[in-house]
């Protein structure tokens, strides 16, 4: 059958199976495979040209220590389920991506980051151990000081199959976030505001990537803190984790491509900017609306039509960030493609292996999948290289091996390590083949 990542591109012919024992996994490893979590990586990292192992049946929570907040769970457990079980007890994940429909294994394999990377780091920093099935079928318990731990967190499933992990949760008093929105009229001001907000636990900027001239890079900076019990309205005091019912929408089918063009994207961005300017008063928002706004529209990836979409995500070091971001946004705005969503976040220190985050600013932009977008993204690649940035593999569907290696000197030694340990013969995805990892 043919499957894809969240961007619905590329579609890859694979043998998809849902094993449920460790012996099943061992048997598949011998023939070549890649693990798949919930398929939320955008490109082709979670699909193999050989066998793709859907890990959803490894979905048990194994134990929780209420003193330390450490949860032991299997790799196929969804983040959504972790929150549902533990938030009512006053615990929340330290790190969360922008969707709760991801598995523990997928979060570790991509070493995901949230809006608090500059303060709390990435997923790998929240783990006390992981159990990994390696190329010879043996299971190794890896601690954070083990070099194989470092290459597995962020290693995109290419070092082995993550079976279980112990993950630290954080104490929270409520399920609410105190949010502030600050409008920034252009990129320069947006960067100054983000910089001034270094102390905020959560910070993210929505960028109007189609604005031009003096308004290039105008943004809404959204800052957030976990709300204390005393900050809640008295009606919520008895149940500070209660969630107001949230209406769910389902995208019924792939939207016609005509719906998405520079005019609709410009109109949407302008309306979003205006609405954001009216919301500058501090406000309480529940965790679901704050962290996962897109999860309310099930299947929103169909909005880009049957050809799917691509996300471009890079990180630029502080020293080149302003010039690099300006060049990236200028090229995007000039191209005038239907780019709706552009998000800028701060990043803190680097983890090991080939993990993506590094100190600086990370920009992510969605594009409809078509020839013009692919051409533009090649130009964006060159801008990233010229500004010493690197690319996020969890979002990639189309980079070349040459560009990846030019951006990141850690990739060639990683590919070599895979040869030596035989991981390269056993674990491969369409992405790893394309990128010669
Ligand atoms: C709306 C949206 C918002 C997002 N926001 C963010 C964000 O803010 N920050 C961020 O970092 N990412 C973000 N992402 C990306 C997403 O968090 C990652 O791609 C994550 O890896 C997806 O998890 P998954 O379980 O769906 O894994 P999949 O997409 O199925 O797999 C992703 C990778 O993990 C590997 N993998 C999965 N399970 C295992 C396992 N058990 N053992 C070994 N390898 C495994 C796969 O081989 C693949 O390489 C976002 C994605 C979406 C759709």
C-alpha cells in the first residue's frame, strides 16, 4: 500500500504492519524496516520502502511515581492520553509539540521541541532512560550519558526501535495558561520583543509571511505561563483542570487547490493580524486551545488539496538570525504563494547526536505542494546555508543529501556510524534513502 506523512507528500509504496510483540519486531528488523508512530512527521521519515512498523499496539502505560513525576510507558502511547490521565492529577509534559496526536516514540525519535525550548530544552532532556531494540534484535536500556541515547533522540528511527521510555512530567496547579499577545509591526520589532521575553516560559510568534515593505515580518508574539490556582475564576476553583468542551471540525475531503492561493492566504493573514491586535489584554486559555489550536480541525492536512503540502523549517544561529530571517521572509513574500502558516520560536541549547534544536531562532512555513513552492524552497535552502542554519528532518520531504550535508557536519559521521553498527542495513526510511543517511 501507499502511505505518506502528515503533509500527504510523498506517497510511498510500503508493506505496513502493526506488530504487537517484541519477537514480531525482531523478525521485521532482519528484513529491513522503519518504525512509525502516529504519522505526524510531515515528510517521508516514518515510511520505509521496505516494511513500515506501526507502533500503535505498544501503547501501555507501565508505571508512575507520584513523588518524582516519572512516567514509564511504551512507545506507542499518545501524548493526548498522557495528558488525559495525568493532568487531572496535576502533571503536564515538560515538552510538547503543536499537536497532541503524537506518540512517545515519535517525540523521542524527532527530539521534539515546544514553545519553551529556550528555557526547558527539548524532549531528550525529559527522559531518564529509553529501551531500544537495535540492529541485532537485542534490547538495550540507554541512559542520557550513553552515546547511543544521544544518537537515538533525534535519530528519526534510524538507530533502532524505541520500545519504552521513562519521561519526567512537570507539576502544574491548573490546566490553564495565562496568555499575552503582543503585536509587532515588523520583523525587527518582533525579534526585539522575543528577545525581551527570554524569561517567559512559552513564547512563539505567528508571522504574516506575505506582508511586504515596512511591514515585512509583522507578527503576533504570544507569551504564556502556567496559571496558578489563585488566577482562576472562582467557578473553576473546585476543578482547576476542567476543560470547556471544544467544538471539533473534520475536514471532509481534500479541498480544491483553487481555494488556496496568494489572495486567500493574504486575506487570511491580514484578518488574523487584525484579530490579534484586538486581543492584547492578558487572558486565560485552557491547555488544549493554547498548545493545540490546529487539533480542533481533524484532518486539517487535507486543506491543501490532493497534492498535499510541505513545511519548511530551519533554525538560524543568533548572529545571523535577523539577516537570514529577513531574506527568507522577503523571498517568501515576493513569491506570493499560498503560505498560511509561519511560526517563529526561540531555541536554547543543543542536544547531542543529530538532534535539530540549536541556539537561535527557528522558522517554520507551510506551502502547498506544487512546482513553484518546490522552486522557492530550493532558494530558501540556499539562504539557510548562507546563514549557517540547519533543517528539521521531522518536517522534511524534499531536501537533497548535498544540502543536508552542507548544512550540518554531524550527518556524515551519523551515516558512518549507521554503517558500522549495521543499523543502516536494518532501519531505513524513504527519507534516509533520499538523504543518504
Ligand atoms: C500540527 C503539528 C504541529 C507540530 N509541531 C511541532 C513542534 O512544535 N515541535 C516539533 O518538534 N515537532 C512538531 N511537529 C512534528 C511532530 O511532533 C514530530 O514529527 C513527531 O515525531 C511526530 O510523532 P509521531 O508519533 O506522529 O511520529 P511519526 O511521524 O510516525 O514518526 C516520526 C519519526 O519518528 C520515528 N519513530 C516513531 N516511532 C518510533 C519508535 N517507536 N522507535 C523509533 N523511531 C520511531 C519514525 O521512524 C520517524 O522518523 C508537529 C507536527 C504537526 C502535525
